[in-house]
C-alpha cells in the first residue's frame, strides 16, 4: 500500500468526481418523465450504448477483483474473465432482441408482457432487488479499498470495523445516490460510456508500460523466514501470494522490453517467492514456486485438480453461473430499453462484447504484471492493479485510482437505478393498488435510490473481507437461478404459465441465497466463525439451483391452466 498521501492522486480523483456530478446535474433536465428517467427516452445510439454496456459490466470485480486474483493465483483468476465474456453469447443470441420487444423500463415489464400478472411483477421485482444487492456489495467493497489506498491514512479500527474502508464506502454511496437521483438513466449511460472508454484505453496503456519495462529480479519487501520454521498450516504452496521474483530465464537479472507472447513465455522458467501468513502477518518463505505453475489451473479452485467430485462440482457450478448469469442481470437487461429498436439492441451487444473481450485480455497482463512487480499487498488482493500503477509513479496511480472509482460509480449507478425502477415501476403500483403516472414513478424512484444506496453502504462495510470477484460470482449464481429460467421458458415454451414463472423465480432466488448464506465462506467472513466448515458442500450453488428453477417452472406449468390469450405478438412480429 502507498505509505504517504498523494495529493496529486486526491486532486485528480476529486476532479473526476466533480466532472461526474456536474454531468449528472446538467443532464438532469432530461429526466423529468418515467421514459427519460428509466430508459433515456430510448434515444441512446447503439455505439454509445455498446460502450455503456462495457462500462456497466466492467465493474470493480472485473477490474480490481480479476486483476487481484490473477496476481495472487495466476490462471484461475483469468477463468473469471472467460466466464464473464462467454455469458455475452447468451445475451447476444437469446436475449437481446426479444427483451427489447417485450419491455419498456424494467425486467418485470418483459416477464409480464404476456400475462399482466401482479404475482409475476412482484416476484420479478423481488428478484431484481436481491440480485442488485448481491452485486452492489462487491462494488462497495472495492470502493472502500480504493479510497483507503488513495488517502493512505493510518489504520483505525472500531470494534473490528475498518474505519478507513468505511469512509470509502460512504463516499461512493453518497456520490452515486446524487447521480441517480439527479438524472437517472441519461446520466448513468454517459457516466458508463465515459468510464468504459477510459478504463479500456488506460488499461491498454498500462499493459504497454508493463511490456516496455519487462521483468526484473526483486527482493522481498516483508520479513523473510525459513520455510521450515513455519507451522504446517502456513507452509508455502503454489496458491500462496507471490510478489518477489527470485529467478528469471537464463539467469538474467532483467529482461528488458518484451512482446506479449514473450512476457507469458518468461513464466516457463521463472522462480517466484511466495508470501504466507504466520501469526496473522504476511512473511516470505525462503522457498519459492515456479512461475509456470501459476499459468496452470487449480491454484485457487483446488477442485480442478482434485479427485473429489464435490470440489469439481464447485468449479463447474461457478462456470455455469457465469455463463448463464450475464443475460440475467437486471442492470444489464434494462440497458436494452435505452435504444430505439431491436436491431440497435443487437448492434450495441456486439460493440459491448468487443470492448469487454479486449479488456479481459488486458486483465491477464495486468494481473501477471502485478504478480511480478514486487508491490502487492499480501492481505488485500483487490488493490493489485492500483499498486501496479503506483510502481510507475504517482500520476499513473492517481489516474487508475480515479478511473477505478469511476468504474464503481458507473456500475453502482446502474444497479441502484435497476432497483429503484423495480420499486417505483413494479412494486409501488402493487402496494397502492393503482397505476402511478410517470412523474409519481420518478419521485418514488428517487426516494428508493436513497434507501437502496444506504443499504448498500451498510453491506459494503459488513462484507469488507471478501475478494470482490468472488462476491460477484455469488451475484451471478442468484441472477442465473432466479431470472434465466423464466426468461428462456417465456420465449421458447408456449406452455409456460404465470404460476410456473412465479414459482421458478422465487425458488431460484431464495434457494440460491439460502445456499450461499450457509456456505463456509459466509460463516467465516460474514458471521466471524473462523473454524466453521459451513453447512453446504460447496460455495457455488448454480449447478443445483439453476436446473431446480427450470424443473419447478416446468412442473408447476404442467399442473396449472395454460394461458388462453394471444401469444407473444411482440416477440414473433
């Protein structure tokens, strides 16, 4: 972590935040009606919307979390990139055009387009809120880590709560609440477009800098102990946290400038010192591991190499959730309503895939670059990319911290807007039993944004010990379990009934949430029971809850009366 406060970094950070808020207030005049607030009047161009897709999707997990996991565990972190990108195949070929034809503002619009059912709207709104909350948590955790590093304040704890992290979470929550309540989707779209563009461009520049600098032999920056003096439970292993290079190919001390393929190839004959925890503090073991081991899967997800079926299922379940979850995220789905027609929805998806795919290739080099630069924080994987930028000077650190914070702002804005839309457009009318007009919906949505933002702040503090990418994996599990079966079966099985959809959404949503809250990770990092093994056999429920939601929908639909009205005119037209 930086040991001193960088006033240049703070100045650039404040300039970014000030520009973002100024843009929101200026665009606020276009968001007086429901159409403007929730869907930007459907006037966003397909290219801008495509980059905004990338800005919305490339969250703290994609930037901070994936780079951190690659830096600590190598190839296993990159598996998240592969899973996140593969999910867009479902969005492009299955969801994009139908979802545009079916809805106006929210995910519930699409699901309820055929049945006009209060029950479907209620279930879809609940699912939207639950998924959004699970996705909000890692964004807030990432924001706390960023601000903590930016300010470089002395550590302050209060009853086990990191006050510096809490300040960061509170700042991002407050700024996002202002963005969403002032201009809604118009402001959110342009914030996401700007930050998506800056993130991809600056990360490309950072990768070029990594390749130009090359790799050098480095010395440990924390105490070194003999491996034999460590307890058996802390003995160094491949999955320990690497930061120090002890050997380069051909005995060189420095490689000089490298090509992308040469950079990867250098790991075949590289020795890396690995840090472990002893007595709660990071130390280096005098032994080291081979760089090529970090390019092999199984360093974090032990199940890949394990002979135990349960451990293998945990990894398969995660990949299934990542593949199915993208097309099920409410804040992604509502972006299809910001363009004018289905063709624009398809084009914007293609642009989004191109930008997102290019960025994920960059994360591999950034993560590996952070691994070998000697500046990792062994106790906070989320800060790998900003600390890598810090090795190039205060200005790169300032820029990447500000861009990363803007990344959090864009994603959190979309999530809160999706939640506020579910409350104002779907839940409020059910509660008061009358349809609210556009102005009333906007007022309710702004109030809801404040409430959702405050809840997100609290959750960001409580879940501060998690890697943000791991938490996003949880959100994808819930989204894929709750939403995807209903969407797919509505589009492709005419026998689907409203009772089947309601049951599927609720079972998928609460089944996956219940599973997650009973895992070892929840008991250790949320409930504080360090010795717990959890109740569930593995941490990723998708392989159970996604098929379960499909089965429930089919069974309940077959047991209930089919819909007798006209079929989905807007889908088949």
